[in-house]
């Protein structure tokens, strides 16, 4: 049995879709049960609340492999899940992390270290920024204002399609040979935000623009939207890494693991064009 956490998330939903499509025994551990059941009719959906040990323990029962994703601003919930997974006899954990965390002491790195020391068989996935951020977080402004706003200046990022992250996760969950690996996952090339806007423009037939904003403007916008201060700080640090050029590197890991090149920005834009119209 494979347990997929965050089945309503960008990557978790694609992991669940791929595993169910292969006919695997899958349990979806969801915080919002109705949403997961609607997305995956007939699948086994169980309550999984990172703040509720009883729900975690019950949902881990009988699980052989675990796909673990969680909010990146607090290490303790994921560390607790790892301890409970070991207690439940889970043999394999595939952890969704982030590109570059190995050079930091942020909560996501602390979760990695906890997993590395757990004695469990593990694989770490460290993806770059998701292409799907533009079909979710930025979708409304693209649809309504024909623009998106980021404090990224003109820096380039090797954006990765969440479907490619999921493909690597599925390989690590279902095949041997990935134990102890830390996979840095990127798209096949790096793009500026202007190039992202151009790709969406070509896919939709409308003129979409990237509007750079300052870090202070970005923080003010997040606070006015009700974002907690620790999350404001986390995203500000991530964008600082973008501006410093740390997200422009390209790896061949997706192709090495899956046997095919990662999806392109153009392909992503064509596949998701309806969300921006």
C-alpha cells in the first residue's frame, strides 16, 4: 500500500493520478476529504491531519511506502509523521523538498535531516519552482489583469512541470535503486518571467505581461492578503534566491530517472491555457 499525502496539492494530485492509473494499491491521506473524493472517485481516501497524531497513525496502518509533502514553514509536523511512519513499519519514504535546501538551515532541510537519520529508506526530491504556480497562484491576475506580479527582477528560473516531479516520485516509490538519493529536479531550460508571460500569451492569444515589483511591495501585498509573517519571510527568502541567480541551474535528473526529457514551458502553457481565459 502506498500512502499519498497532500493529494489535493500540485504534485500530490499528479502522484495520486499516476499511481492509480498504474493500478497500484493507493491510499490518499487528505485534510480536505470531500475535495480528494471528488478528484479521485472510488479511491481510498483517509483523514490525514498533520496536527492530529491519531489520524496520522490510523492512516499509516498497513502502508509500505509514503509520499510525504507538507507546508515548508514548519519542520515539526513532518518530523512527527516520519517518526510515526517508522513506528508503523513503513519501509520507504519519498519526501518532497525544494531545490537548494541542502545549503540552508530552513525547516525543509531540517525535515530532510530528520529523515536521513531515521533509518528509513528514503529519497529526497528537490524541485525548482513549479510551472503550475502560474496556473494556480498567479492564475487570477493573469485572467483578470493580463499580468502577474513577482519580485524576481529579470532573473531566470529552470521551472519544472509538477507532472515531471510526480513522475520521478512514482519511480522512487515503486522501484528500487533510488534509496538515499537526493534528486535536484528542473526543467530542461531556464526562463525569465518575461519569457513565461510570452509563452502564456502565445497559448492564450492575449497579451500577458510580467510586472516586476519590489520586495517591499510584495511583502505588503502578502500581508494585506492575510499571510502570516513567517510565510512572508519564507517567500521573501525564496525570491531573494531567485534574484541572486540560484534558480537558473539546469539538471538532467528528470530524464535520467524517467527516461524522457522534462516537459517544456510551451507545452505547459498549451495544456493549461483554459485557466487563463
